[in-house]
């Protein structure tokens, strides 16, 4: 049996976005696998539900060709067709809407519009598909957001030219790994038979959604048009209106207002709309709720009131509109819950439907729910169960061949008390077939957020197993500030990211380091985003770790505030802004303690990271280097903040190999020189990803 390695990422399949067919017999989902070092191949597949003893159960059929990235499959109301978005035919970043007959024939291109199509939703009568698209004022004025035909040569595809120079008039002008460049998200409706496209919304604001109620009522969210309180920019507000749009008359009605960072909605045919909500004050410290507004009565009910857990993603109604389903993080699992909210029955307490594992997507049918779940022994597959969570069936085993040839380690859950007595949940992963008479180095991983939660699986599955396979005991936990343990726990690091989190992490390190198989003098630490912040904070406050890798981190809060799309995180978590209390934020920044660092620290960042822009990585690297710390800065072109999860496959592999190499070079248990002295040894891709700073030797 082989052990898990960094380069194995190229062989790992991911599944996402499960969608139950209207007859409840099939589940469409997206299958994604690296195509080469720079791209992924995503196709739409269908698995049959079948039943106990049914030979057809879990039989998987690929529906779409391996041309571009196919995503967002959505069944037509009669189940005969699938709508999906695709970058096929060399459209690259400009995904378009396609419709595919499920039982034969080729997919048909429905739209050819200037921007990328997202969030497709069928009308109940199956004649139209609503969607969202980012477009510029010029494209809307010329009608390119409706059809690019005639604007380009028939043998060419439309490409949006980036502005030169780039003129900025907004507070938030870029996100993920791209600039907005004047685009706004609007809502459209396409006629499936004719391909004609109509834009339903107007204005220099963003619209989210959409979701159908009945055949002529489309619901969507619109960014608060008048901006923030006091007349400021809409980018400085989290207010949205929930709007009902009559597609027959064109009339609109604002139903209710909500506040949320990125709100979601789900509508029923009888005029009820579920939407997500967070209090406007100190939003990042508050949990996300689900509210239901009844258009007929004008009443609004918070259906998650009393549930001390935050809601993730979009809530979904069952086909009858009686029960509402949603995901919540819950003490190391991400679980599926439901609540009765049909008006006649009132609102019950939310109950857990699927309570084990890490769920990342689901859909609800008449008699079943389909969901994607990962666990400690697999990266994720499609499952189905009854609406109440019984008779769970695994419909896919997309990585069966790979897993059958690998030796894995099973994590052990640990619970321990931090410095103030707060109980913290964590996990320990030992090397496969660990020798009880040996000792092993300890690698400590810290999650991002800070308001997030780790499990034993999810996106970190491959990284944890790779480090264990390399001979490290791996420890991770959910310190105060994490979701999944209630709002008080989530807000416990208010104004104090560093010391509170460090106390929790080091309490866990103390516990694990006492074990006889752990070498307490051979400790390593890493983390990304907020985990990068914490890595920088820890090495500035203790010399306990042999080496560290700080990834995509916030190292100086004021410069982060001035360059990120998430500047409200600083305002909400710290209750201030840089020009009012610069010293306060400086004292809570890892860069302030760079002169105290003695730990060899590798700094990793992505060039197109617009959540935590690369200036923070550059700053921290320079501060370390000027203070004589053994360090190196590795930058990945083209990738953004999701580098470790969905970056270019070659970069994902290279990043993980560099983490392992950096740790190995300072470990007593690995007979190799430090990475600064190794050239390209241990790197699958050689120096193709390129260090841009550090020691003169190429890494």
C-alpha cells in the first residue's frame, strides 16, 4: 500500500452541487478533476438512487463532454432536461447557459452573452431560465449582455478588454482573483426555445439570486440602493432588499430588508421567501439566521431563533414548501437540519437530518435528500437518504481506486481546557502504521476565518493525510472564534485575535506533546489566511517551534484594511478603523513583533489574492529578512485566496511540497538540509512556480 503524497492531488476527484431529479430517481452532480498543471476538467454526471439490493443503485453516467468546465446542473420541472453553465467552445472565463436532453441528443447553447452566466433557475413551467450575469454599462447599453452576435466576427468569441488605465470609484472593486472593472451583477431571463434574453434589473448596484415562486414571480436580492446609513457607498453596507418581480407586467415589490455579507434566498410557489440574515452591528461576531417572509400576511418569522448555530450556504424548501432545510457547522461536523415552516403548522425547532461528516451541498426531493459528504476516510462522495435522514445510501465512490491503494490514518478526537477553562475540540492524526516505540515530529495546523470551523475531512483532508504520511503527527483544533460552538464562543476573540487563539492552540500542543510518541522538541506550525496571521503571531511570541510556514496571511491590520474587499472584518472584529486607533491595530498585528522572531519562516502568497492582498506577504517577508530570520517568499501567479483549495493544480501540489520540505529541513527526524540549501530537490514541478525572493539559490 502506498502512502498519500502531495502529487496525488492530480489524481483526486471532487464532487459538488448534487441535484435531485423531480422524480427522485437520479442525482445530477459536478465531477471535477485536475486536467493538467494549470486547469481542471468539470463535467456533469448522474447517479441513480435505486434502492436496497437494486443493481442500479449508484450507477453513474457522465452526461457532458470534457470540453471546458461544466457547472451548476439544474433539472427542468419535468425532469427531461438539464440546464448547466459551461466554458466550452473556448469561452474560458465566459460561462454560458446550455440545456441538455437527459436521455439523448446534444446540449444546446441557449445564451451567448458578454458576461459569465451564474445561478441558473428554471421557471416552474419549464419555458425560461433565470440567471445572473456581471456586465458593464457599455455592454448593457449596446445589448451585449443580451447577445454578442454581430459584435464580433462569427469565427471569434467575445472577449472583454481590461481597462487601461484602471480607474477606481468604488470601495470594493475586486474580489476572488479578479477586478470588477465596472461590471455589476444583474438578473436576466432566457427563453429556452428561442434563446432570447431579457434583463429584468437596472441600476449601478448588484443583484443576487434569483429564485422563482410561481410561473410569473421571480424573487431576487438587490443591494441597498441608497448606500450605507448616512448616504455612503453601497459597498460600505450589508443591506439588501428582497424583491418580488412580476415577469408578466415588469412590476416589482420590495418585500423585506435583510442584512448579511452575501445573503441567500429560497422561494415557494405560494409567496413565502426564506432569506438569510445577520445583525448589521458587529456582523462577523454574530451567527447567520434564516427568516421566512409571508407575502400574503406580511409577517416575518426567524425560523432559526433559539438555534445557537450559524447557517452556511443557501436554505432550500422541500417541493411542497412545508419544510426548510439548511446546513450548520456543529462541533466538527457540518450537518443538515430542517424546520417546519409552512404557516399552518407554525415553526418547530430545527432538527438534525444528517448529523455526521462534513456536508458541502444538498438538494431536497419529495421523498429523499441528496448531499455531498466527506469523512476522515474519503474526500467526498454523493449520498442520498430519506427526507428524515434514514436509509443513507452512498451513490458514488469517485476515488475508490485511489483509496484502495493508499494507507490512511484515522484522526483521534481530543477535548481539552484552554487557559481560562474553555473546552476546545481538536484532533490528532498519527503517521500510518506508527511505531509505538518511536517518536515523531508534530505539525500544528491553524484554520482561517477566524470565524470558520475545521472537521476531520473537507478541503484539508489531503493536506492532513500528506503530512501524516510524511511522518508527522498532525494536530488541529477549533479555537475560540470558530463557528459550530455557539455565538458566545464565536465572538470570544473579539478585539484579540492573537492571544486568545494562541492560548487555545498552545493548550492543545501541550496536551499532544506529552504523548510518548511525540517529540516535544520537534514542533512545526502552519496556517492560511487567519491561520497565516496566527502563524506569524505565534512565531513573534514564542521560539517553541522549529520552523513555520505562514500562508496568505494578514500580518498588518491597517494595510489589510486598505487593500481588501473584507475591510468590514476589521471594523466588526476590532471595533475600530486605522485612522482612529492606529496603535491599537498595530499592537494586534503580527508584523509588530517581527524583531522577536527567530523561527525559520516560509511565507507563501498568491499574486491575485484580493481577499488578503500580496502586500501583506511582501511586508512580513521583508520584516523577517531585515531581522535576520531564515525566510523565503513564494508567490503563485494567477491564483487568488483559494490557492490551497482550488488553485491551479500544479500550484496546489507545489505549495504542499514546499511546506513539507520546509518542515523536513529543520526536523531531527528527516535527514535533509534546509529548503534554502536544497535547490529543486523534492519538488515535482522543479522551479516552474518560481521563488521571487529569498536566498539566491533557486528553490
